[in-house]
């Protein structure tokens, strides 16, 4: 275990907003776009009268129904304490932590954050989300740091985006558009690029009205008919045509994937899918288990294109391990739909490894967000093993507690460090016990010594517990998968 860095204190935001600016000037030769972040904290009253965010409530509801290690609904598998109620108490993303996540997303998109503001409201403003007065303040703040664009930590309607741009005189991008841009940057395969393009087109379609000099807003006044409407309808028709074309190409991808999956399923090889919040360490764990060289990066959504590799379990069985795109809070529905071809690996997996960041204070909340996406994929009832990763980044006190058994592995949870290789052997053993395909059995064999190929196959694919040479034959006590036992059925001694 290595000692973690001291935690930095965070200034709390005042009741009605906070503004901060970058203190260091950006060099003129720096080509990065300068982004000004805008956060919104909308709170509603819960049943108990306490103020909770709507997102946190949805997450809590998701956690309350997820499978638990002890079989009781509403208890997270990695919870270390007991609760008197069915619903667990989990930390929620507060406004500043949500804004910090947006800051990380902006960095993944290649932007330079030059300032940020946090606005607290009882309800969103239907016209401008945060109110015209606050927008005037933001406009001046963005101008003072020469920001190129505003990034909102919230989804904006088409009319809200237009109204905000009119006031701030700068490009405005909401959370969904930012995530789409990151996906477009990181997609490498043709399949990934098609999926991102489809999501972008679906996002763009309702936002055509009023965009660009040549497209007038539709309305009932003089000058709003004719060429403007024709141009708008032309653009809509072009986008609909392109959407159909991309969907057809993705359907071809799904068909090819289905054929590949059918060939894989004809052999008794199970598929294990890695899922988890973005930057939880899935790719690092994938590389550690498979000796692959998949890009492992601290940037969000470094993995978009699915990768499948074979892993040999302690029983000598092989399973296919699939690395998937990371999930995130409020993952756009268009992305979930577009990446359904990729995420089908999760739906068809024999076992889901839910990778969590054990070093994050918000690991329970992040897990709840993963539950929401799994439920949307109809994969929430799949057999699952929770892998608490990054134990090497835990505070020293927590790490000592882990060693002393305060935080211990259980039937549904394992603590590992993919970066340092801690707990990976135990993880493979646990996967071995949870996989039903090609079950292992123990048999006694008497194989002629001349059957060199058979003996070599047993050496490679079975556990040999005893070996004795008698009368030109080899008597073996082996533990082997059913697919191997079938091949040596003629030499089984009953």
C-alpha cells in the first residue's frame, strides 16, 4: 500500500452562487479552447422534508433494488455498516463535486478551464435555466477571462441554448453535447464512429430551428415563411436520411456481432463483461488479467471500442473478458441507444464484473448510476461480482482496516488493485466458481503412454492431482472441464 496524498480542502459555495477564475494567463500560442463552466444546484423537498437532488433520489432508488450479497433488497454489496431501513444511506453528488466532474470532462475534451460559476436555485428557469440576471453576470465574467465557450453542467433545451447564446454572445454547450464530443474524439473503430455519429444526429435534430444565419426561426410573423422554413425542412430531411443510413450500417454491425457471438456460444466458453463508472480502472484491470495492451488512461471515456480477450482460469477453463465503455452520471439516453450494439456484450454475458473505485468517497453513488444504466439495458438481474479497485490509493488508516478485516471480501465483493496486481489471483478463483459453462468435474483416467497428444492436452487443460505409470499406461486423477472430459471419455476408469 502506498500512502495517499493529503486531501485538499475545498471551499464551500455561498448560498446564491460562486465565481472563480483561473489565476494564470494562457499563452497566446496555446490552441486550447478556453471554457467557462456553469453549474446549477436545483434542490427539491423529499418526503422527510430534507432537501435532496432529484438525481440523488433516482440513484438511491436504483441502489435500493439492486441485488445484494445477503439477499436483502436495499443493501449494497460493499456496505460495511448496517442500516435500520431498507434504503441505504449513500453520499450524493453535491453541486461542487458535479462541477468538478464537469471540469474533468472539459479536460478530456481538450478544453482549458478559465473560470466557473455555481448557481443555486429552487427550480430551473424555463427560458434560460439559471435566470437572465445571473446570465448577465456570467457574460461579464466570461468576457473578463476571454472565454471561447460556456459549458453547462446540465442538459439544455434548444430554446434555452438559443436564449443563453443571445445574452452571453458565446458558444454554449451542455453536458450531453460535451460527452458526445469526447466520444467523437476517442472513437477509433468504424463501429464506434458510427455509434457516436448516430447519437450526435439524434441530439442535433430537435435543435435545428434558429441555428445559423440562413435558417430563420419558424413562427407566424412576416418574414418567417418561405426560404427559412424550406432550409430548415431540407436540413431535417438530410439528417433523417443520414440517420437511416447510419442505423442501417449499425444493423449490419449487430448482425455480424450476432454471428460472431453465435459461433462463440457454440463452444462452451463463457463471457465476462467489465462494467463500471468511467475512470474506475476497468481497462487497467482488463490489461492485468489478459496481458493485453488496451489504452488505460485517467481521462474519462478513454475506452469506447469494445475489446474481447481470452483469460485462463485456475481450473484451466477459458473465458472471454470484455472491456466496455464506462458509464457516467446522467449518461445521455441517445448514447445508451447508439452503443446498444456494443453493450449487447453486457446483456449476453454470463457474469458481470462491476468495477468500482474504492478510493472515491462517491463510489456508492457512482455504483448507483451504473445500476441505472444496467437497468436500462435490462441487465440488472445478471450474476454479478463487485470488484472494489484501487485499494492502493486508499488512505493509510482505511488500508490498515482492510488488512485487519474491517473491510473484507465477501460472497459478492472483492477488493483488488489492478495497478499493483493485489487480489487478482483471488479474483480469478472467484470468477471460476461463479461460471456455470463447461463445469469442472474430477475423474480417474487410464491413458496409454502412446497417446502423447492426449496426455499433452490433459497437461495443458486439466488439473492433475496424481500420476502413476503402470503396464504401459498412465493412471491420472484429474479435474477437468466437461469439454475435456468428453474427449477422454474412453479412458475413464469407473
